[in-house]
C-alpha cells in the first residue's frame, strides 16, 4: 500500500495503520544503519588489537585465556574474543567477520530499547524510543566499532530493562529479575565488574524515588548475585588459576587504579557531556522538556503524568506517560554519566550505555506530546514548531557534513556535491513551507530526513574516515609475499596489530626506540625484512644507523607510517634491473 494512497491516508486519519508496519519500519532502519558497510577496515589501535587477539587464540587453540603474541592478555574478559572467534570459524578470518559482532550488538541494543519502550509505554512510545537511538549519529558510529563497549552497552541496557520490569509495580516479579541477572552476568564477561555497578545502583535508588515501586528483598538480591556469578565466575576462577597475578592486574590495576589514579586517557570531568549532547542532536533539543516533565512528575498526584510541551493540545488531549519510566531512565542515565565522569580514565565509547537510556526518556516525553486519540496518525499529521526546527537543523548539518567530507576526501566529490545540493533544495523547500503555512513539520518527515542523511553518511563518509586511521591498504598488498616465512616482518618504534592481522602472522617483531641498535643488527643479519616504521624522526634515525651494506626500499603509499623492504644493496640493485 503506497504511503500516498487514499486507503493509507484514511488509515492514518483513523489511527488504524496495520500493527506490523511500525516494528518492520523500525527494524529496517536499525538493520540498515547497523550493518551497512560493516566491511570497513579496522582502525588502530583498539579495533586491530581486538581482532588480532581472537585470531591468535584460534591459531593457538586457546579458548579460555586470551593471548597476544604468546603472552596472556588479561586486560579484559573474553566474551568479545569468543564471539569473534566463533565468527571466524563460520566466515573465515576477515575484518568484516570481526565487525559483525559489534554491529550485531548495536542492532540488538536498538531492539532491546524498542521492546523496553513498547512494554512500558505502548507501541508508539517504543517506536519513538527505538528510532531516537537508531537515528543518533554518535551511537551509530561508536556502536559499530570493534570494542568491548558495545557488548557492555547491550547487556547493561538489557539488565536495566529486566530489573525495571521486575520492580516497577507494587508486586515484585521474578521472571524479568532473573533475566536481568542473566544479562548482568554476560556483562561481567564482556567488560568486568562495571556492568554490576551500572545496574545495581539505579535499582537500589529507584524505590526511594518512586515509593510505590517494589523493593527487592535480601533473597532476591542473593538470587541475582548467584545467577550473575554462575555465568561469569567460572572464567574468573580459570584466569586466576592460569595467572597468579590476575587478581592484582585485572581488578586492582585495570579497575580500581584506572578509576582512582588513571595512568592513561585522563580527561576532565565534563568530557562526556559535549559528546552526548552533540552526538545525539537534534534529539537532545528535547532534553529541557523531558527534564521539566520529570520535575512536574514529582508534584503530580496521580500515577502518570500527562504531556506538556510544544505542540500539545492541552493536558486533557495528550498521551498519559507512566511516571516510573521517566524516573527510572533518568536515574540510570544520571548514574551512568556521573560514574564515568568521576572516573579518571575516559574514552569516548565508555558512555555508550547512557545513550539508550536517554533515548528511552526522550521517547517517553515525545510520546506524551502527541494527542492520545490519534495513535500513530499523529506521527504523520502532527506538525509542531520543534519538529520544524529539528528538520531545519538536520538539513544544515547535512549540507555542512557533505561539503566537509568532500574537502577531506572522505567521500567521492560527485556524490558529496549531489548530496549537498539535494539537502539545499530540501532546505529551501522547508523554508518556503514555513513561510506559507507557518513553521510546522511532522515528526515523521523529520525522521525520514534524519535517516536519509545518516544512512548516506554511514554508507559513504564512514568508510573514508575509517581508511584514514587504518593500515589495511598498506599491509594487505604484502600478504601474498609474506606467506614465505623467510621474509621477516618488523615494526618500529611500536607495534601495530594490523600488521600481524592482515598478514596472518604471529611472528611479527616489534622494537621500541630504545631497542633501535638491536633492530639494526637484526636487519643486517636477515636477508629480507618488511619494515613498518613511523614517518617522523624514527625513520630518519633508523636510516642514519642502517649499515651501508643495506638499503631501505619504500613500497606503496606513504603516510604517517612508511612501509618498505630492508635488503642488501646488491639485492636491491638486481631487483631494479629485473623491473626494467
């Protein structure tokens, strides 16, 4: 049925759009943004390392304890490595096979957010919450990266959803409580005790903020801990048995010490706030209204709060919003932001679990702005000023983003200019519409515009951006030649995991700046060495120390890292004659 057909228009007016339209529409949007172009190259340093560790585990047949270059790698739990290893077994060792895991986790997080919202808000509220997360630029970018953060986000959100369903009513419910514990246990295997911290605190605080909510008793918490520990504890005990230093290294150094006295990635307290606000624009323009509704909810005498905000037709005509959804999502969101903000060590991906929580709160608030009697038809016909402002903002950002991508060669010039032209025409049309009929646009039009530009960016800009921070183009052309084990491979002055991953070799040698004399000696003794060296002072120092009998012959494109072969001068001369 066409969206312009009379039958569809009548269905919208009556609020009788077929129920399957909305989940199918949401799943199509989420899947297309999560899985399009998932074969982009691995970026240094995190993605390459998290792809290389499971490759080496698979080669050495070690499933229990992660290994990297023959040594136990106990910085993180193994769930991500296990899933990537399983993907390698099914699809083969490829970068896209590794990226399937975070892309799937990002997609499932969108689905969990949608189902959580659908359960507590209804079909329209769930659709809005899921689409807000789906159409958030920063979530799409960070969620597709090969790190532990996407898996942690999935299991933390699932655990919070189950715990909320268990305690939101006056009677405690065991089934979602146990499901929450299962998800939390998987979170412990994904990234460690941080999963338990992010889940338990909001559940403890929630009954104090909403007195009518059920309060888990001692036996409930004991069961929760038992289920979560039953999933994660066997691996922790195995790691302790394999390495006596595991407890001190994993728990103290990588959790307590990095939190209290960070030794890397130290950032200011407010580090995450601009990322959330800018990364989820223009949805974050709804935050003031959501917070106002949250404050009003504490003075409202009833169990639910009716929406007040731009575009609402009055309290009697708007959609009731359960108070507990706003409260729980905002309590969990605030705790997540505060916890990671007070931590000394900060990385952009850490804050991922906050985004689905914010999407749920904003979906709850936005759902309350629509007239209740019109159901889904409001999404098509309801035209507030705020949707107009958001659409205008997205088009301006789309024009600027397309021109920026063209300038820095992140997408083909013809495609970028065409995208900027189309967005400019749409912007002029939007201005004309506002001048003719007043600045009102439906939220559905805004959603379609946002999805179109976000999909174009994910399809064209993201691969170009990834290539700028990847070594795949420099390493993979040498893979066939490096099948021969007599060709030595070395990195200087640091190790790049992309080299061993794309070459499929575990014997790549790495030398620090202090080890340059040993590198020079090894180069002089080896008949042929493929060398990856940083194109700065490190390359100059190495060429100066290289013996006169050997020569460095660059190969391929130059960048921040230079690739070349170190061979004897006689061999290099013969190779030149052969090329002629």
